[in-house]
C-alpha cells in the first residue's frame, strides 16, 4: 500500500470550520451541566457498557471499552464517580495515560437506547479497599478502580445510532460474514490461529473477573 499520510484541502482554523458547520442551538449550548444530577445517576445505574478516552502528556490518544453488569459504576456524589478496572490484557494504556494526563472522557451506553451520556473530567487511579469491595463480582474484587471528578456531563443525541441502526438486529450482518477476531490477531501477532483461539478461550472463560 502506498504511504501517503497527508490529506488534501484541510480545514486550518475554527472560523473556516464554523463557516461550514455553523453554531449549536440554544438547547445544545444549555444542556451541559457540571455535576451528576438524579437523571445522570439513573442513566449510569442502567448502563452496562461505556468507553473511556484518555491521552498522555504528549497527546497520544487511546479509547478503551469497559463492560460490566448495570450499576457497577458507582456514583459517590454529584461530583465523583468510580469504575472498576477488571483483569485485561495488561497493556494498561488508559491507566498509564491517566498517570501522565488525568483528563478523561466517558461515554455511557444503554442497550436499545439511542441517546448516550457523556461525562468529562479528571481521573485518578484508586486502590481504596472499601470501594473495591463494593465492586466485587463472583467473589472477586477489581484490581484497581478509576475515579473521575466530574467537570461536565450531558446527553448526546441519537443521530449516530439512528444512522448506524446499531440496535436494530435486522440490520446486523450474519455471523458468518463478521470479521474473525482470532484470525486478525493471528495475522497481526504472527502467532498461529489455533494458539490464539486457545488464548482467547482461556481469557474469556477464566479471567473475566
């Protein structure tokens, strides 16, 4: 594949960008709050899945999925929430980023609901045993937790989900046409697909918690 990282006809400043995109409505400007109210807390309590975005002090970014039973993310008060750090692949990308740059963004999803909840703030790695105990699943505590001091939160509209039809099962590709994760991992890691299958099976059955 030819290497050509540059793009033609790029936007160079916000004035030019605004001339194309325009400005937000009054509703969009006013919907942002700086704390977790009862509506946000209710949304978070019903969400089994979120993504967390981080970057290091050099600006290199990472986005990571987090999934658990609804209610496992704890809202401690209107300015603080905390999520468990379950066993993963040990790359610790998000946590290393937080150590050098605490700014994070969270996107909470509820299956079947097309609006999402966005929370931005400042993160800290927490090893408080009392908190970890509250997040125990199958008698196993998380290794650590990520606390977030909320700076802003707001509901994000449903357009992306309506366009993608994400929750409409009749729009999904049949399973036999989906990418095969073990084949991709095998190609990228140069480890045999059979060995990758064994690694994934062990990880998914014995190391979820």
